[in-house]
């Protein structure tokens, strides 16, 4: 069981991201029923390897990589569990069963198909002895399939962690060729950083309200630039203060959410402030969203650490 948990720890989140990326290439949304259909297809591919028969096998289609096909089945099981909001780590509570026979797979797939069709109203519901509801029954079948598939991989001396990692790499290479998916991935990466920054900003604002109130300030200059969904504004502000009256900072906006005072520097001399303003705007023009937000986030983390250290001493 520990090896299965390790497998999930290593690959679960990457598998869900891959499934999400593939969903963006499809014209229709993949419901649990469609994912279940894909799971049945992948199980069929596995049986093409273990049961060679010209009567049923497709002409000119070759299935000979058991590790890859098993990885595809694992991927669809994880995607199905995610689509049904099943906590895959409940597998820790499952009774470990000694089973590595191929024939158990179509039986479990049939039970899973029937139960999910009942859940979505396509079949009449039946009592499931030993289970509180249909959702518990579905979860049990998905987790049992994972347990048995893992044992089948051991039976055939497959390193399923390596096989799954290879499948992920091949699939991601394929997706990288799709421009739309690539753009969505980049957006997801910088959105993660943006969310951290935005959350941190509002926490700090509540703690130190005066720090962000500059009602008497005057904007000396403002340069703006848009990149995808983000609008950047490099602002030179005259606060009217005796010491370091000139503030230069980056304001970042996504839709109606505004994040001011990024990469902030204060100056006594206006020319020095203008020089930094020019340098900052050039940086924005020459770098992508992820690089810009990463720099802002790193600087913010450094500032927070310094503040915490001062508070300690």
C-alpha cells in the first residue's frame, strides 16, 4: 500500500493537470460519463496486448507497450475520481486485496459503469449492500481498480512509476505543440503567483492601512502596457514629503483587481526617480508575465522576511 501512496504523491497532481490540459483541446466538456467511456477504451487497449486474436484485433493497429497502456488506464481512473470529487487518498482506508488477474478488470469496470449510470439517472438504482450510498460504492470500485492494476504491473515486473512518468512526458510533449494549451499553461503558472501576491497584499493592507493611503500625492508620470490579460502601469508619484518625496512603483491589474506598489523605490532626487521609472518600464516591455510577477513576488517575500526579523529583535 505504501508504494501506491508514493505513486499518488508523485504523479496525482501532474495527472490531473494533464487531464485538464487535454480537456481544453476537446470541442465538448468531458463529463464523468465520457471519462468512463475513455476508461473503457483504455482497458480495451490493455486487452489487445494480453489477448492476441485476429478475429477481434483491429487491422494495422499495434498495441505492444503494456506499461504505456496501463498508465493510460491509471490516468483515466484518476481523472474520473477527480471529476466525481472523490478523495483518491481514501485508498489508505481500503482493505488491501491480493488480486492480479486480468479477468477482474471487466467485472469491476462493468460495476463502475452501472453505478455511475445510476448516479446520473440513466439506470434504475439498486441497493448496494455494505455501502451508505451510490457515491461510496463508486469510490470503492475506483480505488479497487487502482489497487488491482498496481498489482498487475508488479506481476509483469513493470516499474509503473517510471512508465507513468514516461507517459506524462510523451503526452506533455504532444500538448506543447498545441499553441492554445501552451498559452493556457503559461497563464496558469503566472496566475498562481498573482493569487499569492494579491492575497498577501490585502493581508498587509489590513495590518498597515496608512502605508497605502497617499491621498495628497500627485502623479508626475504614468506609462502603461498590456500583456495578455494583465495591464501594467509604471507610476512616478510625488508624495510631497520632505524626505524621499518621489515614489516609483509598478501597478498591476487583472480585470477589476488592482495590485499597486510593486517593485517600489523611493527617491529624494527626481532625476534618479525618472531613471528608475525608465528602467522599470523597459523591464516590463522585455519580459513575460511570469518573469515579471515572479520578480515582484520574490521581492515581496524578501521584504516580509526583513519585517518579521525586525519584529523578533
